[in-house]
């Protein structure tokens, strides 16, 4: 790994974590990001961009040094996860059932990205490039051409630059996917009553609604609905407050809306993750998934860990081929599961609703429930 030169395009959570993991393994890393995080002047208020990171991935991030520098006010452990069907049947997964202290954490994206960048600055084998961009790619001699005409050579080029990946465009990567015709509404609120260390989700025909705990008296409320309905609410703050109050107050008591925003929901999966024996896509560059189970960034971190493991044991091209085979299969499996759940558990068909309730009842069986919790927290090393 010490003779490996890794060029990474995109310094968000997945890109910065990739850079840090490869740097720690001894590779020379060059990270391109035109909008780096501000390492100073972070506010105490939670941003709306929040991720649920499972226990395995959080422990991995801690092993990279993130826990030593991250703003701990922007991290919240959660011990329980509850899902409720349309008929009101619920199932709770508790970390104590698998002898763990938590299932994972809620973390502000900005805080995690900032912490990763702070860690990167401690490595002499890392170069952070913020003033130039990758304009073109020559896979024959494994170089990229930059904005100012300079060329940069690499052994491995990683596209961690999101759903509109430049690296995917340069490699002519094709995708398969669709638009869900939904938006996800996020609303940070302050509660009058303490909020438990529990995340929960309730299913309805138009889409689920959910809560992410952020602190003792703050939470992020989530509502999935038709695109037009969410947009209409965003244009009328009074209507938005009324809507959220009717939906969430029976669960959490009175609260005050702090801020809100929404984003469109799309499914997108690259037909190939790797190309030319030296380029790989990771995270949202390779796959965009329905966010209802909070799996998006977890799949990205799993991509990194898999690729790092393969490159530690194989030459570049065989390693990339093995990475694609493993991660494309696992990510496609998770995407199909999310689609099946969000379609069947939202259905107004009586048979589908009975099946949803039956699946929840079956999951109460100790062996199956133990397995599902293990899947939720990830593979602990």
C-alpha cells in the first residue's frame, strides 16, 4: 500500500473518509475538493444534513481518529430503533439485545466532514487540493489533467463526488434508476419534553414519517410525501408548523420549529463501479438509495472498507474487480429491500398490509430479531 498513489475526487464524508483510510494505510493520497469545510467557526446549531451511522462504521471512523476531534455536541448515540406499520403494530430493536451500548449515532454531516479534514491535515502523505479541479482523464497513462493544465498521475482514481460524479462522466459510466416523485422534508425542532435515545419510523400510504434524536431536547423530524405537497408546505411556514404539529405532537409533545428544508428522492445505480482497471466509484457516485432506513452513507463507508481490504491483498486491477463484485451485489440487495419495504408497507391493499404486519410479527422471534439487529449495526471488527 505504501507504493500506491490514490487520487480522490470529492472531499465529502465518503471522499474524506476514503482519503483518511488510505493515508493511514500508508498510501500517498491526493484529494480534490473545490468546497472544503470551514475548520473554524462551526455553530452550535445542528444543520439539517444529518446521517445515521451504524455502530460498525462509527467504530471504524473512531479508529481513524475522528472521535478525538469531532464536535461532540453534533453526535448523539441512539440505543433503540422502532418501526410501526399502518395498522399500528410496532417492533423495537434495542442495542442491549446484542450486548451493545448503542445501535449507532446521529451525526451532523458538516461536523463529520470537518473532523475528517482535521485528521487529514496531520498526514504528510496527504495533499489537499482546493484550487484546481479535474478536467480530463487519460486512463492509458493513468493521469488526470487539472484546471490549470497540470497533469497528475495515479495508480487508483476514486470517484467520491456524488450523484453527479465528474469521474463517472469522464469514464462514461451508465446508470439505471428512477425518480420516486417524492421529497423528503427535514425539520429541526426544539422540544419541551426530553427526547429518548431512540429513532423511530411510522409508515403511511403517502410515505413514512420519522424522528432522529439530536440532543436531550432537539430532534430532526422527517416526512416523506409527494413532491408537490412538500413544496407547498415549504412555501407556507404557518402551514408547515401546523402540519408537523398534527403529525408529531401526539408522539413527542409540543415543540418549536427551528429550520426546515427538503430534497428529492431518486434511485440510481451505476451499471459498473470500476473501469479501465484503475478507476472506481464509491458512495453516491455509484449508488443513490431511498433514505428511509438511513443506509446511504453507511453503504458508502462499506464501499471504502471493502476497497481498502482488497487493495491490501491484491494488485490494483484484480482488487477493483473484486470490490465491484462484492459491493455491487450488496448495494443492489439493500436497494431492492428498501424498494420492497417502502412499496409494500405503504400499500393500501389489505393483503399487503396483512403481510407487513405478519413480517413484523415474524421478526419478533428471538433468533430472527437478533440477526436483524446485527444487520442494523453492521459487521463489528
